[in-house]
């Protein structure tokens, strides 16, 4: 039996060992950077003594700064949502953003950031820790979606944007969008959340857990300290293969690949053989040296922990307040805090009922979620896709339900029968785009 | 950040390196063995110069040998479906088999085998190749589900059982069961297929591909030649983690684990943290030294290739005939054939239309499937589970549809709303058991 796929991995491993330097440094250009030079305390008590946030924008900010739209990305997204003069490559939402398009740059000043924790220009585990002069790696503090959003609002402050016309996001971007609307409600005019959730489901947690375990099992991972050596390219490739399965859908693959094989006249093989297998192989091959493994771990864990319930939010706020107090009382801690060790010092609060105890009931969970979004009274669009297995429509319905039960009278809920699964938001310009455009531009009575 | 899960893997690796011998030899007892001493040519042209098949049985074969039921296992199943004097451990279908139970041992002589390619007593990649005196490893010939069934019928010949009262199987066992009914129709009285399919779906192929890639990426895998060293326990563990996600369902986990954490008062962690993660970790930990990695590769690949279409069956038959002719003409080839190299010599036929060409239509695929089961006129029970994502109900309906369109007037199709996903057949004794009992015992008019 031949194993060309193993040969290929071993060959890349040799090349990386021999090469001039590891290639995890992404060539990404054309973004702007906002540098926040004040300390930033994270929800779990970790500290960044400063951070950068990479962002790109399209369209023009109007004189009263009221036409800004913030687009939040999914797990591995960069700020490059659309092409522009400084980077003419197509962005990940290229066909959704532009003059006259769903997010109309003739009308709006459209922004997109790379989240903190990411690896496309924002401060993340691959960044140098000013306290040590070395890369953070896995000393980077644990992040929450709330932390990512709070960092984005520092950027908005810097730009003098008090209130967004709209907050728009899909997948993890939808978590950020909901978080912005619920926790910074006075600064968000309209809310759009697509294929996201109000709290991560154990099934999605399981899928992301499997990806992280595969990545961490790569001997090159070295507990995150791989920056001076070969990155865990095999683990990253395998993690992406699993992820890709969850991003698309069976019906699409049935239509697109069926049971066709790559080379029908050769004997079956354990390496990529069916067309669906070569597709997965190709998708993951592209990704394995393009995204930083530690960013994947931190950002995916933040997704798992996302829960908009009031009790969870209060608990995180309390932890953060305690950490801030301890830091104020003892400025010397800032060095160790930057190493994430403050996490260990903060005596975390006992778990809330919601999602954490055997005693909770469905009614208690729902009640906690409703209270968590009690301030999100913006006109809202929730969009779900029936073929999405990672963020199933049940979770989309839950977002709409809790907003309505909290008293939001302007919640629109659409379910699409698109076949592209979770990735529909990247592909279905006609249906997703029209829903966005309608919601952004429709005049909505208070 | 601490990585106790990585510490644990590294510790096991050290133990395995230091230990007296690798532990992939399973301690399995109490089964009988049928040794087939004639050459066995596989569908893809490979040859086994002999093979063993492990089996267990319960109940008594009646005088005219008409009361035998053959139970086919899923991917990792042993012949130990039920406890007995020689092995009192509970079997994998313990509560389904026994006096008065769904498969009534007061009435039937019930048998279960370990498939060829497996690692629980039947000949598989871990067996010694008589031609070389060494373990086959990945020189083992490629197998099909049809090969597994053909081997089982050699066992039935040996026992003098001409015709089964019923062929019963779930998951890959359902593939075998359908294959037996369609390709050896005169020997199968009734057919039961549960959570199986008539042809593997690209989505299931993708999921199994990801598992195989993860396993083969383990440095210990060594292209399958790990029997004299440390087995790829990390890859096996990771593969099982992915598999377990596909065996159960989101609704069950929501109910069972929700968002509860293992140690709610500690900071979140990248190693097992949420209860669903500790569950996956535990399930896969048990499996990683219990099942032979090469068996996983061969048996899972056989599942991917399963397609009951007439054109596919004809193609495999043709390949096999050609290989048999070549072997008869040149007995010296048998040595190399046993090494699977005959696969390379057989000039495989061009792909059939079904599932292999861009030109096929849904109607052509269905027509080919209908022709493939044209001899399966047995009373049939097809059972599907709505929460199954690996073998969705659409595929169960397809089995029932093609049998009916082929002219089978006695097809019963049930859909269960059980929440246990694919594994429902192992758990839901009340609903699955009753359906089986009713079908086995009901008098059915011709």
C-alpha cells in the first residue's frame, strides 16, 4: 500500500526544518493598526499591557459619524473583508460589500477588524509580550468574545464613533455582534447575527474540542512554543479537515462530489481517493501554514465559552473587576499579569446556575438568557440556515426568542433553505445579501 | 497554561516504550474459530491463502438447521454480542439477545462473527501472513463489505446452514446484511438493516477520512508497520474522539451534559474542561489500545466503498474473476497475491456510471441501485433514527425505496425519533428491540 499523503507531510516537515525560517508569519498587508497603549484586563483576569487591533474600512464616515457599520469575523477571519487600493485581493465578503451591494459603501462607512487573539495584525499569542520581549505563545491570557468586542469599542472610541449604525456578524462574528448589542447596547443601532448562537452548544464544543486535541497532539506544537521552530503544520491541517466537514453540508457534497473518485481506474487508497477527500485535503493544505495554531486554540476556546446569559456576564465582569482592583493595588503584578498568571490568582466565583449545574431547568436557562439580552432593544435580524450542523437553526431561533421575550419588538427571524451548511453566509450572496441590505436600509419605526 | 492531557499522552508513550511489549494484542476469549484453508480471493484482487473467522453463538440449531440468525457487527464490533459460559462479560447487544428477548435464543440459533479485517480473532492486518511469516500490516489486501459477507457464508457452509432465518445488522452490519440479502439472496430468509445505507454518502466518507488521516499522521503509525513497536495510540485516540462525535447527537448531549464544566471553579482550559470534553476523552482513552489501527483503516475504507448498485457489484465480480483466472494460470503468484500486490496487477475496469461520472443523473443512480437489489425479495425491516447524522434517515428511506421499486412487497420501514443518534441501535432496547422481534417472529405471507 502506498501512502503519498504521508510522504507529502514528511517532505514538508523536512522543508520546514531546512528552510530559512518558519512560514507562520503571514504576508498580510494594507490594513490599518490602532494601538491601544493602556492596560487591557481580560474577563478571566489576564492582562495585556497594550494591544494592537488591525482594521480595514470602506466608504466614507459622514460628518456626524453616524453611518459606521462594524463587521465581525468568524474564527479565522482577517480584517480583509473587501478589496481596496492597499490590498486588491478579494476579501472574504467581497461580493457583500461595495457600492450598491448588500452593505452599501455609498451609504455606509464599513469597518472590519481582526479580533484580538488573531494572527492577522492584531495582538495575539504570536505577538511579542512587552514584559518579556518574547512571543506570548500559550502565556497569552485566556480571551472571551466579550474581550474581543471590548477591544473593538476602544478602536471605535479612537475613531470618535459613538454609535454604530449596525453591528453585523456571522458565526463567531454573530456572537460578537450579539455581545455588542447586549453589553454595549447604547452604541449599537441595529443588530445582525447570522448562523451564530446565544450560547455554544455541547455538540459544537465537542467538534472544536476534537480539532484542538488534534492540533495539540502534533509533536511540533510543543505546548505552544513553536515560534522558533517548525509550526504544528500537521495538526493544523488535520484540525482544518475536521472543521471543513462541519462548515459544509451533506446535501451540497452529494450534489458536488457524489461518490466520484479522483482516479477512477486505480485501486482504492487510504490517502485522498474520493473527490470529497481530495477537496478536504486541498482545503486543509492551504490553511495549515496560513493561520497561527495558538490563535486557533484561543479563539476557538473563546467560542466554546460564549454564553450571553446574565449570570455568566456578571461573573466575568466580577472577575475582571477583581483583577483590576488587584492590579491597581499592586502595579508590580502587571508583568506576571501579562503572562496570564493573574488568571491563577483570581479566585473565580462559584458557577452560576445557568449551564453549570445539574439543578438548572430549561426555564431557568432561558430566563437567564433573556436577562442577558435585556438591553438589546435594537432592530434585529437573525438569520439561520437549515443545513447548518455547527450552529443549527434551533440556536438561531433561540436568539430571536430570547430577544423577543426580553421585550424587543423589532426582531426579524429568517430561515434559509440553502444547502451550503454553516458556510452559507460566505456563499449565498443573493439570499444572505438581500436580508442584510433590507435590514440595514429599511426605515424601522421605534 | 497547563496541558495535563498532553502530559498524559507523553506518559503513556513512555510507558509503552518501556513496557514488556505493546498492548495491541487484545485479551478476547471464549469465541470459536472457523479456519478456511482454501485460498480466498478478494473483490479488489488481493488474496488470502487462508483465513480464520471468529464467531460466537447462542441458542440451539434445530434439526433442519432452519432457525439460524446471523448478526453482523458495526466497524469495531467483536463476535461477543452476548455473554455466555466461556465469556461472561456482557456483549455489545447483551439486552437484545437471550431467552424471550428481541432475538429469542429459545427459538433461534443466533450467531455473530468478527469480520475478516477485524482484530478480535478473525484474520486481519494484525495476523501473520503465511507467505512471509510476518504480520500483514498494510500489505493486507484491500477488503470490501462483500468480501466480509462471502467469508461469513463460508462459515455457514462449514456449519451446514444453507439458509438463514434472518440476517440482522446495524451500521456497517446493516451494509453486510443488505449485501447478504441482495447477493446471496437464496440463503437469507428475512432481512433487517438498521441505521445503514445502500451506498456510503460523501458526508460519511468525509468523516471517516478525517479519522483515518488523524490516525495515519501519528508518527508511531509508521505506514502500518508498528507491530514490533509502540502502536499509534495517540492517532487512535483522536480518531475515536471524532468518531464518537458522529455516533451520538446534539440533543442527547444538551440533555446529558449541557454546558457544565468538569471543575466549575477553575479557569477554563484547553485540555478536557467541559463535561462533554471529558466524556469524549474518556471514550477515546478506552479505545486507543483496544482496537488495531490497521483494522480501523481497512474496515472503515470498506465502509466508504460500499455501494449496492448493480454496476459496482458487477465490476467487483469481474475484478475477482480476473484475479482468480490469473492465479489459476500462475500458481506462483499466490505468494505475492497474499501481499496484496495482485491488486496492482489486476487491470481494473473503467468506472461504471453509478457514482463515478459527472454524467450520471439521480434517476440513473436510483435505477442502478434498484437493479443491485433485484434479488432481495425477503421480508425486510429497515429502521432509521431521525437524530442519526452519520447514516441519516434519508439513506434508510433509500434502502426501503430501492427494495420496493425492485418489486419487494414486504418491506417495512420505521423511523424512530430516539435522541441517541447513530448509536441508538446499541441503547434503545425498547424500540429497536420490539421492531426486530416483531419482524423476526411475525408470520409473513409470501
